[in-house]
């Protein structure tokens, strides 16, 4: 239930919506800053800082979604950092920010995370399918999806945020409002008539929380940056078993960001992910090795190696990925079907609320002013025109197709906002809605005969737009709830998130391209045992990729290998695994394959021909999307393996276990799940202490969870995530121009650093990671940083 400020009379509700409401909670509600108060809000500096923080957290979220297929909310970390920055500036004689300005910062800063999620789960699938990911397509899809999500939420705000106050909780938005109110400046407290002593203590605590996030950011950035650049420790310590347990292995990625993710998502979800990894690496791969080692020929879908000759990584790429993808797809569809009653309830309730909200009224108070509906309708018409004429979407003046995108966008923005209000962002089935959109789109394409490869990209673009729209709709709903509670001007928030969204769309596309390019390996076909093209094989020119003019596309080597071969080649996409891996090939003038362009996202080869290492991204949800496309439109899937994964998910659901987190663990390398699990175990230890600490208070389970969510460990974890992921993004940008220098560092570490190479490197490399875990535990229990007096902040 929402908190009611009893210090103010309840008869000022007309200041909010200008009419009497049947909602008794809303009738007695007062925002922190009254509608009649005039405070600085949409000013340049907060807008710039929020936009820049949105870019930073958008980049880190994109890196994270490519690594593990999930993101964490950025609103509270951005709010705390904003409070800290302005409080520090005030100590140098500058003006401290108001609570409304800090709300503008978190509103603009939250856009990057939602855009990154939608891009990261859809656009990489284009590369996985072997097509070129054009920067214009990425930016167009991101912009269209982001704008649809914002424009659709403007008319829904009164219905969902205002009229349903007290019934739709919007937990992350409410928690963020508590952070902002606790750290309100003296000017804001005067406007709100708050008690100075209590508010001052709470503000000191908020600044302390900002210092923890910044400290965690510095630790994560330095730790992962030193590891990636100077190779101060082995990145993935591992243990590969031999007889009698051949094929089994355990490993752990030395990554502070993944540790922070595990702490935030908690012990249950992280344990389920780890259980999926255990099934893959300690059950399925050893079983494949045991039963398949007797054969001497490759077992499809593998075409080049027998199982006896395959490494753990090759078995994982050749077989387990398909099993994991089947499990993830089945678990996502099951989750969506289980959510259908909730989605239907949300759709009916949202439309009913929208009808009841009535026409827009004139002379509205400041706290109920939205952007004009003229902007909304004009924006939607403009988006329809862009979708029909943009060649990247391949709709060819198809008004029906453009209207379907807008209709899907409105539907899923409404559903996403409603579900986010009821169960929170983390439990909203955004991925399920995206899968449903993609399935429906592919079935429509199949029915009308749009099954040629170019339509793969069209289907993905439509799915990407709707996914970004629904994700951004949920995010702006949380922001508007925060603004509603603190007494902001909705129009100012809507302008702020529009600017933040456009800025993130500009930067995230190039970052996605650069992350892929930094890990792309051009693998020579000639003399490579992985390829079995028969003598005299020539690719069919009809299968060459075409440029915008319909001519066969030509390309050359790029990135770190650009100097190895200056020649231009035709681009040929191979859809099956006959004679060699499917993928994007560069072929010479007579059609003979010369190079396989193995992408950085979901690629197989982690070393270039010269032996230098590259960073790969698994992109689990984007891979799932590519499998849906190939399965429905292309018919190119090893269905036996996929169905094994499907029924693994079914078994779990029949056993009463939510299968989605487990299925993601089956798909991901165990080295990725292990640090997430470690973070979850640290959270479990901290939560145990919290339960003992509050044993006499007889708190409910929800209250105990809230106590864990507001610990300093969550703040430090947020810093770990932001610092570690940003270091990874910067390293990807430096990997190509600094290739020679980085190889020199790696060569020195190989020869002289026992933490990186040597008989005990796998054990020694765990020491720094254990130190990170121990620090997180100490901070989570407030053993290093004693909490200041006053009320704890809800985070």
C-alpha cells in the first residue's frame, strides 16, 4: 500500500488530477512537492548529466545482455549518483539540486537500460543468421521502438499511474521515489515542509550510498580493466576432468559485473542458473562424450569432427546450444502462457481505466500536465510514414504492416506497464511478449510466402521495435510513478526520457557494432579441418548477399585482421551445416569459400589465425530469436536436440520449478553462471544475517526481502556491474587499435605471471575473485561502512 503523508490535509487531491476520484487511497494522497510549489526541474545540467549517465548504463546493460541475457534496473543507481554529484558540487559553492531535478536525472538516465535490452535480445540475431548488421537499421529500430514506447505511455499515464494509485505498486519506481525524498535538499524540504533533522540524516545516508556505488564502480572498472589489458590473472579458471569422467568440467569467469548481478537477483534465481550449468557441463556433455566416443565419424549437426576428437567447448557449441535454446524457448512460452490471465486482466483493466480517465482537461495543475496529444498523434503519424518508406524494414509502403507494428506496440506497452505496476520490472515477461510477437510475425510471413532470407531481417526488425517499445514502456511507467510520488511535472519527465532515449539510440548502435567487430575472426577455409567443402565446390551466385541496389555485395577483412588480406570478396550466406559450419562466408570471384566470418556475438572461434585471443559474447536470447526465425521461415534446425531441451523445461515445470532461469543456465557456459551463483551465495549469507538481526521484530517475508534489497551490498553490486561492464566495453574499443600492445602484455603475462599462466594459475586466479566476494559480504553486512544515523533508504 502506498504511503500517505498525514502531515498535509487530504482535501488537496484536486491539485493532482482536478477532479474527485472514487479511489480512496488517491483521494487522500499528497505528493512530496505540492502542485502549487514551484521548484527548478527541467534545467540543462540535470538533463545533461542524466543523458550521459543513461549512455553509460545503457552501454553497460548492452554488454550485460550480450553476456548473460539480462539487465538490472538503472534508475536507483542513477538517482543515487545524481544526488552524490550535486551534493559534492554544492560543497564547491555551486547550487545543490532540487528533488525534482534529481528526478529528471534518473528519468533521462533510465532510458539507456531499456533500449539496450531490446537491442541486445533482437539485433544480434541478424549477425547470428549471417546477415550484415547495418548501423542505420540498428539506430532506426532503436529509435522507432523507443519513441513508440514513450508516445503510447503519454495517454496511458492518468489511467495507470494516477487512477490506479495504491493498486498498481510499481515497486522499483516507488523505491526510487523513497531514495529521492530521503536525500531532498534543504530547498526541497522547505517546499515539502519536511522535518529538517530527519531529512538531513536521510540525505547523509543517500550520499553515503552514492559513495558506495562510486567505490564499487572504481573497483569493478580497475579489476576488469587490468585483467583484460594487462592479463594480471586468468580470465576463466577451469578444471577439466579426465577418465573416468571425460568431458566434464567446471569453470568461473573472473568478472565483477557477473558477481554483482548474482547478488542483486538473489540466491534462488542464481542457483537455478547454476543448476542448468551443472546439467550441461557435468551431465549432458560427459554423457555425449561417453556414448559418442566410440564413433569415428562426425555426428550431425557437427560436420567436421568426431565426438572423440571434440573438446568441451566444441561439444557445447555443436550440441548443447541447441538443447539450451529449446529449453529457453519452451520455458519462455510456458511463462507467457502462465501469464495470459494476468496479461488479459491487465489489458482489460488498462483499457477500462483509459476510457474512465476522460478527455484532457484545461487549466490542469503542474503535477498533471502531459505533453499535448497533438505531439502524440503527430509523432505516431510520422513514425508510420518512416516505417513505410525506410528500406531497412522492407515494408515497401505497406500501411497495414506499419499499423500492425504500432498496434502491437500499443498493446504490449499497455500490458508491460500494467504488469510492471503489479509485479515489478524483473517479473514482467518482456522477453515472452517479444517471442510471441516474433512467432506471430513469422507465422504471418509463412502464410503469405515471405520466407526468403531478406524477410528474416524484416521479422527481426519488427520484433525488435515491439520489444524495445514494451521495455521502454515499462521503464517510463516506473519513472512516471516516481515523479507522481515526488510531485514532478509529467511533461518535463516525458521530455527528459525522449532526449535520453534518442541519445542512447545514437550511441548503442555503434557500441553493438564495435563489440561484434572486436570479436570477429576471419577463419581461413583452405587447409582447415573444420571445413569439408568437396573439391571443385562453388557457391551459387544467386545465394550471394545483395547490397541496397540489388547487386552482389562485396566485402573485405576488417578489424584486427584488416591488414592480412586487402582483397575484396563476395559475401555468401550458408544456411546449412553440410560440408562445414553455417554462417557468413567470403568467397572469391569463382565462388570458392576463402574465409568464414565468425562474428564476435555468438561466434565459435575465440582465437585469430595468429593465435591472439578475442572476446566472444554468447547473446543467449538473441540466439534463441535466430533459432525461431530459422525454425519457422528457414526450416534449418536440428529438431532432435531442440526437443530434448523442450522436454527438459517441461520436466522442470512438472516438478514445480520455474524453468526459465534453469534453461538459461543450460544454454550459457558454466563459466558465466558460476560467478552469478557466487554473488547469489554472498547475498544468501547476508540475508541470513539480516533475518537473525530482525528476528525479534517478526517481519513478514516481504519486509525481510525489502531489508535485503536496501542493503549496502546492493549498492556495491551496482557499482561492480557498471564498472566491470564499462571496462569491457572500453576494452572492446581498444582491442583493435592496440592489438600489438595487448599481445605484448599477454606474451609477458604468459611467460612471467603465475596468476595468468602456469601449473597453479587456475587456483591462484581465484584469489582476487574471492577477495571481491569477501568485500561484498562485509559491505552487505555494514561491517566496513557503518550506516549513518537515521532512516535506511529503500533501494
